[in-house]
C-alpha cells in the first residue's frame, strides 16, 4: 500500500509540475501576443492613409508642373497655327483638363495601392509572428523579431518620376496647320491662274 501511495504521489507531483510548466508557457505566449499587439499598435488606418498621402504629395506637384507646361506649349502651338481664338483651342484645353483629372485620380489610386500592399504585408507578418509565438513561447525573442520584421516591411518603395503625362497635348497641330496652309496656297494658285471674265470669247 505504501508503494502504491508513493507512486500516486509521484504521479501527482509530475502532473502538477507539468501543469505549472504549461501554465508558465501559456503565460509567456500571452505576454508574447501582448508584445506583438503593442508592436503593431501604431499601424492602423491613419498610418495607411499617411502612406497613400505621401505618394500623392510626391506625384501631384509633378502632375501640376507638367500640366502647366503642356498648357503653355499648347497655346504656343495654337498661336503658331493661327488657332489661338478657335474652337480647336477650347477642345484641346478641355481635353488637357480631363487628362489632369485622370492623372490625379491615377495618383490617388496608386497611393492607395501602395498602402494596401503594405497593409497586407504587415497582416501576414503579424499572422506569422503569432504562429511563431505559440511555438516558441519566448516573449523577448518575439518582441525583437516583431520590431525587425515591421521595420523591414514598412520601408516605402522608391517612387519613379512621372514623365510625359501630357505628351500628346499638341499632337497633330503642326500637321493641321500645314494642311491648312497647303489648301490656302492651292486656292490662291487656282485663283491666280483662273481665266478672267475679260478673256472670254463672245
């Protein structure tokens, strides 16, 4: 009986030891999760809105500058082709304004795309960290890993300069002016060599 009692006591002690270890492990996992949540606390909607705005702040001044230059070049080209006061000017300026709105919208969408890509990357990072945390149960290590991975995945990509956004603003104007000049010359030549009334035979 004594041997049986000692065996049961040893089993109970082993059970209590394992239970204490598991409770300690669960405590470390809980602490690790809290460390992960704290590391990601600053990456909410405001952060991603800021990422999108940063791209727009980069792109929009370039769009505005190129639009201004395109409008200036258009008016110069219209003046050269004697169309500065024509309906052609109105049509082309309206097209440029539509292009401006389209480019600004494209910049806004690209900013959102960059922000959404970063949001997705960080969500994946957090999910992986939570999985690692459950396995490692090392809150100090997981906190360090979280900080490093967040830093690696929040680097803003290098933006490419925007070029030739309104390159077609004056397209066809020179050709149109040349055609009009040719037609005018043909008309003047035809008038020059047309038989006059005095040359008629009565």
